C-alpha cells in the first residue's frame, strides 16, 4: 500500500538512493541533483501545495551546475495512479505564486502548467518578478499593521 507517508521511500528505492532530511531542497538526490517529491491524494480537495522556499530555490539555482526537479505523484491512498517529473524551469509562473511563510514559499496555486521551452534563466527572472510582488504585498500588510498600532 502506498500513501503520503511512504511515497518518498518508494521513489528512493526506485532510484536506488535515500530520503533526505525535511530541511533539504530535495526529498531524494538522483545523480547528485535534488528531486522534490510532491504527492497528492486525488480523493481529497484543496490542492495548493507548497513547493519550495523561494529564498532556497533562488540561492540553489544561482549555481549553473545545480538543478531542481519536482516529482508530482498522484495517488488514491493505496496506490500511485501517475507521476510526472518536471524540471523547475519548465514549471510556468502562470500556475505558481509566492505566499507568506518564512521568507516566502513558492506554491502551486493553479493546475500544473509545463513549458518545456522555458529556460532556467527565464524561470529565475520570473522568480525575481514574483518575489518583488510578494515583498511589496507583505510591506503593505506590515505598514497597515504598524499604522493600526500607532
């Protein structure tokens, strides 16, 4: 039986590797590169997973040698129905947002949209643009709170 608690171990076995700590950018490493596994039980609603810290993704991807891949796994609580491996740079910013958590977290806020023509550089530019929008939104929120207290 496969469930959210065993999916990472399943893929670690599949790729003959081990599961990393929760603080790592990837759940497993394949050929030295992180793979971040995101599972979704199709029998449940409200699927807007946090993908990765915007801060961590930005700093990780500054090194041209480093990559980041996501494994989107769809299951029904008992078995894996399908999976899809997508390099971060191929995930369109049309389906992503940066939300408040820590220094900002990249969230899959709409159904996954893949653009295999998008480069890593273009994805990072999208990250910078979306991060600036997130910071401005947070700044306005903090200013309102400060005004309320004064």
